[in-house]
């Protein structure tokens, strides 16, 4: 799980930096806060899942992380389409977030197979 943990942590760092930029330079407070919340929750939930009480608890936490990653994609799209986020920064963050989604889906599917 360390690749997923490391990638989600790096993503959270980028989200925090983007949120700081949006507030300081663009004076955008609402969307940036939503992005900050969902974008950092992904890694926090993955960390939580490391010490899940059971396989079902692990799947549950990873599923919530997946939902947060999907929500983050929404906020990134909205920021790009409202011109708060330039295309290259959007592409970079969007790409990493899509990778996280794919990794989470794979991890959840694998875990579900082991309990059926």
C-alpha cells in the first residue's frame, strides 16, 4: 500500500499548495476550501485504512477515499472551467487524481475478492 500512500500524500501536498495560491492570489475561498477538504481526505482515509479493524472496515475506508477522489476531480474540473486553474496545472493534478482513483478501485476489488 506504500505506493498508494505516497502518491496520495504527494497529491495532498499539491492540493494544499494550490489552495494557498487560490486564496492568496485569486482571492477564491469557496471552491479552494472544497478542493482542500476532499483532496486531502483521500490520503487521510488511505492512512486510516492501514489500521482497519477488519477487511470490511478496510474496504469501507478505501471506498470513502474513492468517493473523495472522485469529488476532487469535480472541483478540479470546476476550477479549470471557471478559469481559476490554468490548463497545465489542471492536467497535472487531474492525471494524478485519476491514477489514485484507478489504484483505489483496484485495491477495493482485490480486497472484495478475498472476502467472498
